[in-house]
């Protein structure tokens, strides 16, 4: 995919957020801030009766932080904790890659769009705060497999 397409994906999630302010039967909540940019994200995690995760979030801040929260919500909602863990690990690796790895599109779907962000150290935290809030809320809800 091209840089232009990545930009489009990020802008689309920013303008049309997925999973924002859905109410979930929350079992764990985490509020994360990125003071250098002014981003804030709160993630709620609950469990569906079939054992899959319910994820909802609220937040405000830059387009990268809010688009990343939308992508995270869309990707993780309806996955079991075991299915979510490799996605979460792959996103962390992507953001540490400085754009040097070939992301797994089958696993990361729209989240591959953030590979460009990984080249800009000042923006990495923007893309990561919703994923950090997710991991923290999963720990609080005891809905996590061991994080690598
Ligand atoms: Zn930001």
C-alpha cells in the first residue's frame, strides 16, 4: 500500500471513528494521556458471552491518536484475548520498527497505515496511547494473555 492510502485510512478513522462511546459491560477501564501532544484516550474492556472482548473508547487529541484508537477498537472488538494478543504485539513491533519492517496486513488490517508514523519518534506515543490503554484495561479486567 502507498503512503497516500495510509494517510487516507488514518483520516477516515479520524473522521468516522469506530467503537467510540459504545457502551460496554465494562470490567476494566484505563485512562492514558500523552502530555507532549495533548492526547487523551479512555478505554473500556468487557466480555461478550462467547468469551470475546468488547472494546469501547472515548478520547480527544490529534488525528493520529484518535484514528489509532478507532483502528484498535475495530481490530480488537469481537476477538478473544488469545486472538488479540498477537495483534497487540504486532502493533507494538510496528511502532518500534522505524518503518523498517513489512507489516502483516492480514493480522493488522488498517493498523498497517501507522507504519509511516513509526518513522517520527515524536508521534509514536500518539499512535500508542490507545493500545497502552487497552493493555492496561485488560490487565485490570483480567482479560489478557501474558503480554510479550
Ligand atoms: Zn498526538
